[in-house]
């Protein structure tokens, strides 16, 4: 019975963000304990979550814990990172994309340095929505509680609005007390109310993830195959839009010469389908395309939609020497390889709006590529030098 219900619930990707020690892991544990007791699923202790396993994304090591819990209507896949550096890496590499973030704030302190950085970064990497959990309210007297609640809602609300996060719900409570009540098995304890309010706020404020069927067709190419006698098939997951047999497309990338191609077959699960839509994994048979004219990492799109760009701005982070990165800082003129998918191109970095970029730091930079490439805002890349990964980035602006 339980399994059946889970199968039909919609999954939403979320995670805890915020300053170190404000209670992200405690809240994550409380969420799994309480939702598991109410609705089933796996309850995880603080230690199980805090021992985050290592993951690899674009050759970069990140520590993240993936946990799952349910609400009445959804399953939440939730990530919690042990440290600030892991958040930055996770967000910039897109190792786990969040549909919504739970921003933790220590109610005795208010927004701190990393709180602000995480809000800015969330905006840069297109996290669409936030809810705020103001934690550690158990440490305040009744009078202080009212004062701090007002102050934090005002200050942090303004910070969030400045980044386009409108009408963000604020929940006040104590993750630690809720967790302790859950571990006692006291599901009706008043300390639990904040977790219920939080889950309700997530259900209401984070919209269902939607597939974009209305924008022009776009698909990153993951594979290229030849069907003897029929032609070249490119495969991948449709990111936006819908495409049908007979419609024109183009390949964007290094060797793009603007030639128009016609879709002559659309397949999913090795069967012909009437159309390829956003979210589907498909193979598209293309007339007029030779096997060696296309490669993994290029983009297939409706003609004229994605322009090749040569310049832009990006949010990057640079690995430390211990992580296999550079030993020294770099300044304007630094010229690494940029890897967009498998498109590998030299570029020049411009840090003239900031300080030289130190290993282990995060920066906003400009860049100019050696040749135009089919990139757009939100595209992620790895930075490489002498055959090793030295950092990663996400494009925040493009220009020709
Ligand atoms: P993180 O670094 O954001 O993951 O924070 P943790 O969850 O590790 O919590 C940091 C410290 O704050 C730990 O000692 C927790 O026990 C404590 N803590 C977390 N939530 C609360 C709370 O609601 N009230 C109190 N008094 N302490 C809390
Ligand atoms: Mg933690």
C-alpha cells in the first residue's frame, strides 16, 4: 500500500543552505525522523547525515548527503552539505540541482556572512524558490523571541527580495527540540509544530517542477549513432520544447556552419513516437547530417534559437592545491581550457572587477573564448589546465 502511494507522489529536489552551525544538519535529521514517523520512510540520525559521502562531478570532489522524506503530496529528495566549500561546489557544478532551498538562520544571531553568500549564489545558479527556517528559538526569552523574529523577517526578507525571492515564508522554531521530541517518540509534542509548518510551507511555496513545452526545442547531445541506410541519429534528453518529424533543427557548437537539418525520425525506448517532448530521452534521425559532423556535448535546437557566443560572465570556484588545483592565484589574462559538455575551448579570464583569484576561492569573472560556442545563461563548465581540472563555473551572462 505504502509503495503504491510513493510511486504516484511527485518528487521535488530541495536542500538546506545557510551559515555553518546554524542547524542545517540538525534540521535535516529532524525532517527525516518526523516525516518517517508520520508517513513512512527512512529516519536518519545526525551522524548518518553529517558523514556525507564523497561525490565526483566534473572531476571535482564534493561532500553531500542525499536524504529522502515525504509530505502528504510529495517526496522530497534533500541534500545537506557539511561545509561552505561543499555548498559552493555543489551549486556551481550543479551536482544536485535544487527546485527550492530551505535557508537556515540562527535566531540568536540573524543572517550571517555565508547566509548572504548562499542567497546570492542560489540566485546565480537559478534556484527558483526559498523558505526560511529561523532556528534555535529555544535559546531566546519570550521578549527576545518577538524582537528577533521581527528583525530577522525584516532584514532577511529585504535581502531575499533584492534577489527576486518574493513573499518568502518564514518559519520559527527549534530543530534540536523537534529532533529530541521525535527521538522520544512524542509525535504530538508542541516542539514538532515548526516542522509541520515548514513542510506545509514547502508544499505550498515550492511549485511542482514543470516541463517547458512552450519554449523552442533544445536538447544537449549525449550520443551519436549511425543507422545504416537511414542516416545519423543523435540522442539525449530534451531540455525544452517539442519536436516532430519534418521540422528543421540545427547543431550548435564548434563546427557549426549554420546548415539546416530536418528531423526524419523521433524515437523513444527504440520505438517511433509522434513527437519528442521536454523531459523525454530520445533519439532523433537527422537528414543531411554526416556522422563526423556532430559530437557529444554539442546542442541541437530549433534554428536561430541558440546563438554561438564568444564572451560572457561567470561565477567560478577554483580548487586548492590539495584538491588537485593550482598552487598560485591568477589575474586577468589567465587562459585555461573551458569544457562545456565535451566542447573544449581555450579562453581568457578577466578579473579586472575584483582581486586576483586564489586557489580555494569563489569569484565573479568575465571571459572571452577563442571561438564562439553555443552557450547560454545557466550553462556549466569545467576549467582545466595542463590536463587537470582546476575549477568549475556557471555562465551568468553571454555576449557576442
Ligand atoms: P550546520 O553546520 O548548519 O549543519 O549545523 P548543525 O546542525 O551541525 O548544528 C550546529 C550546532 O547547533 C549543534 O551543536 C546543534 O546541536 C546546535 N543546534 C542545532 N539546532 C539547534 C536548536 O534548534 N537549538 C539549539 N539550542 N541548538 C541547536
Ligand atoms: Mg551540517
